[in-house]
C-alpha cells in the first residue's frame, strides 16, 4: 500500500513570472526571509515526525532548498531530534532558494541519492544547478 502526502509551503505568496498561465492559485511559498524559512523547516520536520518515515520525497522550486537543508544530519538529527533521516531518496525539480543553504553545513550536498530535474530554458537554472 502506497501513500503520497502533498504539502504546500506554509506561507501565502504571489506567482512567479508566467505561472498565472497555468493556474489561478492560490500561491504558496516556503520562505522569502530567514524567519519564514525557519517556520517552514519546523513545519516539514513536525509533519515528518508525525506522519513518516518516508521512502522518498519530491520537491519543486523553493521546496528543493527545504529538502536539501533537511537532508543534512546536523539539521534532521541535531536540530529536530529525529532518530533517522526523514527520507531515503529525493527527486528535485527546478530548484530554487540556494541562497538559503548557508545554514546547512553540507554546502548544498544531499546525503541521500537524488534525481535532479532541470529545464534548460528555466530562468532559475543557475540556482537549480547549485541545488
């Protein structure tokens, strides 16, 4: 039996350029400030503790930064007190938010196997490549 949980970023946001062509919203974000990012990390960590463990995780845009940060043992183990890593693999699409990785001592490197989806015409491709 397989279950898939879907989390929105916990903060209301505005659409990025061109997204209104595909959806009318509502729009969510994971963090545009350090305070929002901290709340987002706590939100995901609490959710995983209550509903996990998970075999894998899929993240898009700013969610890629959240997954990258939470995949670091100094975050999931030391900060949030988890006994085991929250997921065994990650699928990361069109990553954004690499500037937020300074809090993560692993320099943006994941400690789990990962598959990265990037779009050559994505205006955020350099950011996605860092993640």
